[in-house]
C-alpha cells in the first residue's frame, strides 16, 4: 500500500473513529483551541443520522422557545428565536437589521410623502 493511499484512507474515516480520536487526543491544547475557534461545521461531512439529529435538536429548541414565549408576560421582552445548528453546505444566518431612530424617522417621512 502506498503512503498516498494510506493518507486517503485515514482522511475518509468517520470523525468518531479510533484513529481520529487518537489524533485529537495527541494534539496539544493550543492547537485544539485554534481549531475550535476557526471551526466550520458547515464544511464537514455529515451522515444522514447526524442530519436527522440536528433537525430534532432544532425542533426541540424551537418548542422550548415557543413555550417560553407563550408563558411570558405580554409586556415583557420576548427572547430571540433559537439559531439552527449549522449544517454542511449552509452558511450561518445573517442577523436582520434593526430599525433605529434615524431610519424610523426617515421611513415616517417617506410614508408622509416627504420623499426628496
């Protein structure tokens, strides 16, 4: 077996394999911290089981959020909806822009026919 073939076989092992676990355990803490900081799960390979578990986790988080919203006082600030788990091939959602004082005044002027 060539070294190239061995490298390809190791690279395509599942993340939970004994080989990848041993490589992670052998890494120093600074290297692990660096990898965690720049981790991009949306670029990883996921099995169908991992996709289904992510869907279940997202739905449970959504149910918890709905339960909180239903049982909170009407005048209280509602919590933000939960972020879905990042999946392979999907970029993180962008935050919606908030309406600040200046843009609210400008919008009010436009509605009143004050377009210049």
